[in-house]
């Protein structure tokens, strides 16, 4: 792994670990029904724990960044999908970006593992289908909720001057019916392109 890539991976570790621990501590404590001050204290404690873990184990995390088991990666992806969806108030744009990051990761993982180009194509398709499926499910769920919530969809579409389209339930349903397949296709294409791009980095010229 090059020095530049090691720095990028270390930055990812120092962002992802505290953020993940912060969110888990926040959600778990909030589910217990304790006072808001206690929830805030637990969330901050989670942030501190995550920061300490990243500081203590960043070298090991960097060296083993591309060797995690797939079940662990899938679990983290699902968790982070829920996190970005919550932080962006139900907008799936964060999920699309997460899918792109997954593609970047899979491409580098295959390159470091010495995966042949022909075999890598299957990996690229799998991660693209997986990311597109998660984004599609999230978008569909949020779309169904938005169909029953005129004000939320109008507020979102108002940013692009399409707020009037959300005035009627039929209009909202039509927008969801069009937007979800488009997002799925965009997610697949972006993830596939991202994985192929990072896989080619560092490859020997033909």
C-alpha cells in the first residue's frame, strides 16, 4: 500500500470508528428511554471510545483494511446505510455516496489481493448489485412514506422548483415510481465505475 493510500485509509478509520461508536451509543441509549441529558452523555462517551479505539489500533486497522471478512463488511454497510439515512433525514443521497465508496473499496481490495481482471468483473457486478439493491430498498421505503406526507416531499422538491408535482397523491406516487428505478440504475453504474477505476490503479501497463 502506498503512503498516500495509507494516509487516506487512516483518515477513513479516524472518521468511521468514532462516528460509528457515537451513533451506536446514541441509538442504544435513546431506545432505553433515559433522559435526554443521559442520552447525550452516552453518545459523547461513545465518541470518546471510538476515538480511543481508532488512536490505539489505527496501524493494525490500516494494515488489515482490505482483509476483513465479507460478513463483517456487509454488516458495517447496513449499519452505515441506516446512519446516513438518519442523518440526512431520509434522503437517499448519502446511500448513493456510500455505494460509491463500497465500489472504491472493492476495487482496491481486489487489486491488493492480486485478483485477476477476469475474476474481478464478478466482484464488481456483485458489489454494484448489492449497493443498488440497498439504495433501491431505502429509496422505495422513503418514497412510500413520502407519498403519505405531502409537506415533506414538497419541501424536498421545492429546492429544484418541482414542489407543485407533490401536491396530489397521484403525482407523488408517480414521482416515486420513476425516481426509485432511476436511483437503482445510477447506483449500479456509479458503483461499478468506481470499483473498476480503483482496480486499475497500480496495475501494470499492458
